[in-house]
C-alpha cells in the first residue's frame, strides 16, 4: 500500500549517502560527479545485490513509477516557470547567442539521429546471440539525448503500445550509462581544456564546487521568495497545488488525444508534453487574472531541480540486472560506442561554431547529449564556474532548435508502429543527418576551427559578423 513512499524514502537515503561521499571522497570531487549519480550507483548496487535476496515492501517498479510521475511534474514545473522581460542587449551579442544556441541544437539533432543508427546496427549484430531485437537499439537517443525521464516514457511506450518486452528497463539502462559517460569522458576533457587554457574565464574550481555544499559563511544564495502569507497558506503548498492542477489537466488532454486514429495512443503516452501544455494554460490564465505573481520563478526552478535529482537516483534504482542480464553486453557496447562517437562529433562541431567560448559550448553540449541539461551545466561549471560566458543561456535557448529533431522522432514512431520497416526508417534518419549538416552551413555555425585539444586556441572566426 505504501510501497511507493517506502521507495521514495530509500531513494532519499541514497541521496544522503551520495552527499556524504561527494563531500569526503576525493575521486568523486575530482570527477565532479553529482550527488544524484553517486546515490544512484549506490542504490543500484543496493537493489540488485542486497534487496534482491530479501522480501521487502517495495520493488524496482516503484522506482520506475516515481521516474514517470516526477518526469511529468518536472515538465509542468518548467512550464510554470515564467521568464521576466530583460533589457535589450546589443544586437551583435544577441545574434551571437542565438547563433550559438542554434549550432548546438543542430548538432544535438545530428546526434539524436546518429545514436539510434549506431544502436540499431550494433544490437542487430550482437543481439542475435542473446535474442535481442535490433529495435531495442533505437531507444538510446531517448536516454542519452533526453535523459532518464524520456527514456522511461518512451521505453514504457515501446513496451505497452508497440509490444517490446522490457523496453523500459533497457531504455533506463542506456540512461544510466549515459550519465556515467557524461562525467567519465566529459571531466577528463574539461581538465585537458583547463591545462590548455581553453576556458575563457581562466578560473579554478573552488572548494565549494568540489565538496558540493556550502559551509555557513558561504550560504548567501536565496532559494526564492514567499508569495503568500504563512498564516494563511504556505507558498510551497501553492506551488505544488498548481502543479497538481496541471497534472489533472494533462491527464484530460492525453485522454482526448488518445481518440485520434493510429497515432493517438502514441501521442497520449507523452504525458510530459501535455503536462507542459497544461502548465502554459494555467500560467496564461493566471496572467489574465493578474495573479501570476503567486509563482516565484526562482523557487519554481528549485522544484524542477529537486525533481531532476530524484529522477536520476530512481532511474538507477529502477534497473534490474536479472531482467536485462542476458542483454547487458549489447547494451554496454552500444553505450560505449555512442558515448565516444558523441564526444568526437561534439568536439568537431563545437570547435567550429566560431566564438571565444566554443570549448564551454562543447562541455555543455556533450553533457546534454549524454545525460540532461544539468549534466551539461555541471561540466560547463568546471571551466566557467560563475557562468560568465553566454553558454548557460545558450543551453536553454537551444531547446527551440531541437524542434528539427521531430523528423527523427517520426521515423522512430513509424518504425515502432511497424508502419515503416526498420531499414526504411534508418534510411530516413540518415537523410535527416544530411539535412542537419546543410542547416549548419545555412545558419553559419560550421566554420573554421577555433580550438584544439592538442594545439589549444587557434583563432576566433568572429561569430558576430
């Protein structure tokens, strides 16, 4: 009856253990590994090698359910977080930021199409020996490029709608390897960049970043302002109440969409999308009623972060080796090859965006293409701890350009529905890569190299012209 809450409590214990290990273990400090990943790894070991031998009041399914719900809530939280109007900056700077965001988005779209092609190819070859369908390899972009939430959502879609057994477990396993790759490959490259002086800010990683928490004299950052009087109702309660309203609206929208022939079940399963739409609707109504000030954007963003941390640790704990054990070799090989290929592609194109902070862009892009945006920000902070370059903003803005990946998503969906054969879908994704390469030239974000890991800075191509 209370299994989900017990699972939530166990995940909480893992986060606390992760915080302690990050604060005391030099290896985790050097790798800048987030607490949620450390806690997730400990939780994975706990679930598979300790809990599996005893009867307990929770299971991996409970962690999977937490991932699903928190993922939808995180998108709702993002939708409720409005943006204040900022003063206009110089056009040249604005153009540079937009161009950088578009460049990173297009490279992300290339990876979103290439990663499943690699996954399908390797799984198609190695999977034969362990009776693993090549279609399971198509799940990796949801895990690498989009994170554990999307991996769980689309894995469950492939499992319940398209009929691929244990697809959710496979997708979550890909997501776990993606997070590990983000830091196992990203951190060493960041350190090489620091040695070569590739970071624009030329700063060192301070003790607070290493240990992962603030001591009393460092605690200056606010987590938001109260928008209601506590004698009436707590601001925290109102923020979560609005998210609850949005969740119910999202369920209603998904139900309506489910009546669409053929693709209705697929679109209805994307509850995270309808959650964001519901949040936009609620936010618009509140603006119309002139009460949107009840939402504090800083605090709402903290809620998003809270959900993301639990998402990651629960994704690790939702994996059951007993189920995917026989498929682990193809999964590992796909993950390793895609992780290395992603790093190579990100390095090649990031060095050709044409600015003085292209290395920062590489770190943000690689972290985002193997884990989540927070992973990208974590790597970015290694060379730009105060986020002085525009890269942090570009990571947010690149979501607009990610819409080009819809083409790849359509091919994956049609392949899952068996409307298109897998070879035809692969051909379509390969063609989309060519289109993205052309768009890189059209948007002038495929230029001459600005840096090299071996040579250091080369030159700046002048992205503002």
